[in-house]
C-alpha cells in the first residue's frame, strides 16, 4: 500500500515537471495559462492522493486540501484569461478562431471603462 | 532526509527573486517577486521546524502585503486621469 | 524504498520550480509572471505535503491550506488590478 502511494506521488511530481516544461515552450499567454493551471491541478491532486495512501490517518485535511485546489484553481485561470483578453494582449499567429469576438451575446457584456 | 541541499537550492531561488525585485523596472513585477520571496522564505521556516512562523510568513509576507500593495497602486492610478493612463496601459502590456 | 521514491519526487518538484523561474525571468508580459507565480505557489503545496509526510507532523498541512487560500486571493487581486475594476 505504501509503495503504491509513493508511486502515485512520483507520478504527480512528474506531471508538475511536464507543466513547467510546457510553461517554457508554449508560444502564447493563453496557451501558457492553459498549461499552467490544468496540468498543475492534476499534478497537485495526484501528489496529495498519494499522500492519502501513504498516511491514511490524515485523510480529513488532505481531502480538504484537494477540494480546495480543485475549487480555486479554475477560478483563477478564468479571471486571468478574462483580464488578459480585455487589456488586449495579442494572440499568436497560429490562432484560428476568436469566439468571444464573434459572439453577439458577448458583445453586450463587453468590458466598459469604469 | 537531509535538508541542506534543498535549503541551498531554495536560497538560490530566493536570491534571484530578490534581485528581480530590486532591479526590475515595472512596479507590478517587483511586487510579485516580493511575494515569491515570502513564499520561499516560508518553506525555509518549515525546514527549520517552525510551522507557526511559516504560517505567519505565508499569510503576511506572501498574501496580505501583495494585496495591500495592489490596492494602494490602484488608488494612486485612479487619482491622475487621462494623461497618465494610456502610458500605464502600454507599460502593463509590454 | 518509500523514502528513496519521495526524495526523487522532491527533486523533481524543485526542478520544476527552477524551470518555472526561467519563465518568470524571461516572460514578456506581466500576465506571464503572474502565471509563473501561481504555478510556483501550487507546486509548493505539493512540496509541503511531501515534507509533512517525511517529518511526520500534521500541522504542516495547515501551512499548505494557508498557502492555497492566500495565493488564490493574491492572483484574483492582481487580475482585477490589470483589468482596472478593483
């Protein structure tokens, strides 16, 4: 059981390494945002699940921590993407479609100067 | 586990962050680098077996000081209106 | 055996924090640096968790919870500042 937990923790840290390599190689702010929050969420959750297998008495705080990471990380990704879209950071050349610009429903709620 | 090598690596990272915080031109990057210094200082306190100090450092050095810095920067920016603001947008983006 | 695997995991997490710092130094826009800060704080949560197992103290997990909460708040405040709607 302990060996299984250690291997899951190792897998989680490997996912974190992949996330940081992707953070260097990606060409754009939005791609980096994608890599820097989704892969990081998976890596941290895998590491903490491995710790649950290693130390079964601590499951309360570890489950609380997993729930917390799972709730807060997509919210920060969304807020950062929205901010960087509305201060007009340019896309990369290979971007195909910009659905927020095309959508008429989003035009109404577009950001206004306060 | 021996913590000396990990402490040395974290110290090197903290030193690099401090140099960024001193010598960078943009205000935002300097404040974020200060928050990162607080983050790694908190892990250093954990290596020294002081979890209460680490908790205080993580709460104040990394979280609250960043929030107060950005609140004050926002108040300063909203004081001077049109002439300054376009410059500041360019400074933020690039 | 378990300790060896955990030492390798700690080394990999430290390597990933170091690689993230390259993006922090190099990054073009300010949002890149905010993303790098976020990745560093979340990788630190995993590091503190492993450290709590190695030293067998449950109170270190409280530090990780404080980390998660305040890093999230800082990122939200910075994004609101960049969007000019704080």
